[in-house]
C-alpha cells in the first residue's frame, strides 16, 4: 500500500505535515510529564509513568531528528506506529486513572497525527487500533464506575475526529496539489515569457545591426557618388584631350606616352565604376546566377583594399558549375567580407585562397588563409553581432553574412586548419530556393 506519495523523497506536504506532527508530539509528552509530576493524579505510580513517557520522548527525539534531515521517520511502517501508539496510550491510561485517565485524549492526538501524515485508510486502521486498545482497557480494568455511554462517547468522538481530520487533510492536500499545478503553470508561462523576451531582444539586436550597416552603406554610397562626380568630370576632360592629341601627327615617343595615359585613364574609370557598383543600392532580384562571377567580382573589389599585403589566389574551380538561385549583390558582399577578414588575419606576406567546390546539389564557396587562426575561446562567438577582435572592426560582418547565407537556405561555417589558419565555407543549394528574403548589407569587420 502506498501510504505516502513518495516515501523515499517526501514531497513538501509530507515535510510540512511532519513538522506539525513533531510539534504535536512534543506538546503531548510535555503535558504528560506535567500531569504526572505536577499533580497528584498518578499517585505511587509516578516512576512507572515517567518511564513510559521516556519511551515517548525517545521516539519524539528520533522523529524530530529525521524531520530536521527532511525525512519522515518510519514512513514505510505507518501501521506499526499506529499499533505502538495504541499500546503506549493504553499503558499510560492503565497505570494512571483507567478509562477516565486524562491520557485518553492522546488517542485524539494520535489520530490527528496519523491523518496529517498518511492516507484515510491508514487513519481508519489507526482508529481501529485505538478502539481495540480502549476496549481492552474496559475488559482489563472492569471499571463499573464508567457508564457504557461514556465509553461509547469516547470512541464516537475518536471516530468523528478520524473522519473530520481525514476530510480536512484531504481538502488541504487537494488544495496543495492545485497550487503546485498552478505554480508549475506559472513557471512554464514565466519561461515562455522569458524566451519570447529573449527572441524579441535578438530580433531587435539583428534589426539594429542591419540599420547600422544600412546607414554605413548609405554614407559610403553618398561618398562614392561624390567622388565619382568630382573625379569623373575632370577625368572626362583629360580623356577628351588625350583622344584629340592622339589624332594629331606625333612622334613615336609622344604617341607611346599618350597611349599609356589613355590606358591609365581607362583603369581609373573602371575603378570608379566598380566602387559605384558596390555602393549602389543592392539589386534584390532573385535569379539564377553563376558562382564564379560572384567570386571574381569580390576579388576585383578586394584588390583595392588598403591593407592588402599578401596574395589573393583563386584556386582552380570545377568546370560547368551549376547555377544557384540567389541575389548576386548580397553574395558578392559575403565573399568580399570573408576575403577582407582573411587579409587582415593573414597579415604581411599572407596567402588567401578563394575557391568553389561542388558537393551533391550544393555549391560551397571557400575562403582560407594561413594566419594564426581564431582562438578556441572565440570560436563560438564568431557569428554573434558586435563581436570582433579587431580595433577597426564593427563586429557585424560575419553576423550579417551568416544571416544572408541562411536566407539563401544555406549555412556558413568556420574550420581551424590543421597547420594553422582559418577556413570559412558558405554552402548554398543550387536549386529550390525560397523566393523572398529581406535586403541585408554586409559590413567588413
């Protein structure tokens, strides 16, 4: 019979009930000692009654000790306790004043303790044991001074107390269970609310990162447009003058120098066009694009990076690469960001390798360097917004790059190379893309 919900690890109700039971037991033994030693009720049997009460004190001490340990003493043997208490109370009554002994009220305290600690079945059995104990006293003492009504009323009151106390404790247990369920629901709702707050905070952080980058790119676009305008007008004039001079009769030396000037002017014009193309508002049209031009355009822009001190190498790529559905400008920005990060990491004389691999129906863009790599403690933070190890970094580049690749239904990963250096791979499916994504600009860390 499962007298308690969990006897090995009592629940909060059991522990609270046990604390109340311990107090009731101490009340009983202290009152008992007072009745025996401060009154004349016990007569010449005072020593014997004190000895019996000492047994009760010993049991109460054990009960108190286990209560301090958050346990219930003899929780697995409630019927044994009920039987022993019936015997204990019966002896006290027998050696004091018999059926009218004040100790008969201990039956009531025992029933109350049983109802607090155990189920109604155990309480009913405890009541039965007490009735047997009290009835035994009737036959042993053969006390005709007590009427049958008095005896019957004593057992009726015990029965009523057993019923009332079990009903009350059942109500309290149900209330406790309901409160526990409500508390669990409250904790669940609190966890869900915290999760929602964390999600909203993350979304706000992402939006903030994108706004900062859009502002940065807008400012860069205005700067580039201004430079193109200021440089473009005199450049056109110079180009026109060179073309006019080339039409005249000139010696070979002068013609060679004019051809050289014309070539350099074309180079300047192409550079301005590349800067303008990069700074213009992104074309968000999703279409089939070839992977190789994405890398080539990113490398062409990277060559103007002022910190370029090593070599950026395009390793051989497979022939007949499949096309991918995506936004060309965004993918160029991702690859450019990875290349510029690799340039910073590799330092002077570093080698940056850029390549494309095909695996199944996916295209893998790869950018690696021979720098020192990323510290192990920083690997898990690489793609977090605003995290950077550079003095000039914004901490947005890899975060927004990851967002773009994920919007292309791909993933970007970092790998530590066995002999030093870093490898970033951006894997994108070549088919079955979602048709709508939000524009995202990529900063360079």
